[in-house]
C-alpha cells in the first residue's frame, strides 16, 4: 500500500524493473565474463544498473575494477583472519589479479562475497583481457588501496584527521581510478585529484555511517570506523550508541557524523558539472544523489540505531529514472538538503554548524540558476491523484508491465 502514497513513483519503479531484466539479458556467454556480470548484480545491483549504458570497454573495466575492490574489501572486513595473514594478502593483492586459472585462491567472507573469493580466477581472466591502459590504472589503484588498508588494520580511528586519512587513503584511489578509467578512452578530461577524492570520501563516509550496526555487530570482532574524537563526546564506548538508554546522545553523535560528511558536497557538485558523456555522468551522479539522500534519511533519525535506514524503493527508482542533467543533480541535492534542514533540532549541539553546511549546499544549487529546469523532483508539495485514480493507474500500469515483461521474455 506504500506505493499508493507516492503514485509518481509507480512508472519509475516499473522502468527500473525492466532495466534489471535488461541487465540480466546482457550477461556475456564467456564463462569468466558471465561470472563477473552475474556477480556484480549480486554484490551491487545498483552499480550493475548504472554501468549498463557505458561503452563496452569502459563497462568491462568498471565491472572488473569494482569486483577486485569488493574482493579486497572482503579480505579487510573479515575479522576472523589473523592479522599476520591478512596484511601480506592486502599488500600483494595487485599482483594476484594477474594470476588466472586458479593460480591464486584465498577463501574468506560470507555469502556472495565468499563465492567471489572462491571463484576469483574468473575476475583475473577478465582483467587480463582489458586494454593495457585500463590494467595499469586498476593495478596501481589496487596497490594503493591494499597498502592503505594494511596500514590501518588493528589501528583505532582516534581523531577526525585519522578518519579523513583512512577514507582518503583507502577509497581516494578508487575515485581517482574511476576518473582515470573515464579519461583513458578520451571520453572525459582527467578530474583534479582533490575532486576525485571528495567523491570517494562522500560515498565512503555515507557507507561508514549507514553500516554502523552491521559493523559494530560483526562476529568475532566489531569493526569500528567512527572516530573516537566524535563519539567520545556522547558515550563511553562506540557500541554504547545502540543502547536504548543512550538514544538521545546517540542521535546527537549521528548528527555530527552526518554534518562532517557534508563538507565534501561542494567538490562533488563541481566534479559532476565537468562531465560530458551522458552515461558516465549518470553513473557518477546517481550514487552521489543516493548518498546525500541516505544522509538526509539518517540525520536526526531515532530509528537509525534500531535497524537499517533505507531509501524507499520508489524514490530510488525516481533517482535512477530522472537523473540526466546537472539541473537534476542540483535539484536533488537541494531537496535532500531541505529535507535535512527541516529535521534540525535547535537543541542539537551541532545545529548551527549543520545549518551552515546545509545552507551552503542550498546556495550552490540556487546559484546554479537551473532549479527550474530540472525534471527530477525529490520533494513534491502534494499528489495530484485521488485515491480512486491511484488504484485505476496502478491496475493499468500493472497490465502494461505484464505485457512488456512477456515481450522481453519472448525476445
């Protein structure tokens, strides 16, 4: 029944479902490429969809790069691996990507990530078929990322500077790597490294915030990425944030973490405004809009420490469907910033700092002079549909979708 409250999301939802089916039909027949494209749908369906329109060479490179990074991240995240075993694997991972036909194997992780590690030779085989320029970029970025991960294993994130350093050194190469892959075929100018870093930092900090419960409940040992400098103002131990008796202080801590992340938004908007290729633009813009949206949903949300906070599927579908231009991006950031602003509690210890950052984002979006040109609207004043019309529309669209689905299967 939730969709009836947001009838404007019905068509984008149907389009997204069709896009998912189309992505499934694009899976190559070769065993190694089939594994890569099937696996990326399992570990990140959203990334699989946004990379779908990219040119074949770039799409293959992005797919392989993402899977190698996911494998590297699986090694880092598995707290059951002894440090003396984990460190050399992280530092040598860029060499293992050249080893195919099961020459190298390391089983770890759970679920789909364990399958990725067990069958990693398929990824290596695909990597070796990429353009040499792409191989060099990916190898260099994996080497940097693995070394950075190794440096932080077993070390507490104490200060905000430590937090920024971890995010920059571990995910900065990812942002730079994607920029270089976009630049490699001459489709985009090479973005300044500080802008690429900011893109990666916003995405990573959003993930670190969003994944608090998953990380803190990790067995056999919790993963802790929130900086002590922030959380020690509110609780004695990081895991205390999830306790009901600390709910008020926990939300204040959450709000400070979100406020810290907003520092990277201006650079992200500058980065996106320089992109020329439409497919690359969408592949870059959609994850960033989803990030600012996730931050807006997490901010001042008492439910955050009780279970995962997720954007509703219909709204995500709208973002996927209607993000096509910079006016759309400015509009989405403006709307999510406005949503966040409406939830600022004047009693929050960081309220003024949060408001300044939100208003700076809103000002950038307004000053673009393009808000009235956007097609993407996150916040609408009211629905124009009555309850009866919603039901009629839903039935009609269901019939249309059933026919489209049948045609896709016939083809």
